[in-house]
């Protein structure tokens, strides 16, 4: 994340693609101000909140969404610091379970 936010009432969630960022915005709902933006090496969703209670609601929603999408964890930024939000287990493809064949 290269963009710094001076707002104390916004978190920035890092996501791997535009599709995933838009999915999070959809999950947060039309009543929440959330916008996807492309950064140099990832997509970010900025989510505004008005109080500590609203921040807790946003984080619970993002945590449930992470678990449903089997992403395992995402990084988010709040007050100039980076945090990791973990939820659920990562769903690995079956390809990763295939034995490696060396020729």
C-alpha cells in the first residue's frame, strides 16, 4: 500500500483483484461507503466508519466475508498501521495436493 490516509475514520483493506474488491464492496452493502481503488501492486477497498461501534461492525463483516471466500487472511490499514485479519481456512486447489513428479 503506497497511499496514505489522513482520515481516522477509514480503513483500507488490501485485495488481490478488482473482482474480489468489488465482491467485498457488495458484501458491505449500499448503506456503507466503500470504494475499490487500484494501488501499485494490489486493489484496496476504503471503508469509512463513524464510531468505534461502526468499525467493529465493519471488521466483523469483513471477517465473515474472508471466511466465506476461504481467503484465510487479509491485510488492512487503520490509523497508519497495518494489521492482519484472519478468518477460516484457506481452500487450496487439488493441484497443490498432487505429488511432484521429477523427470
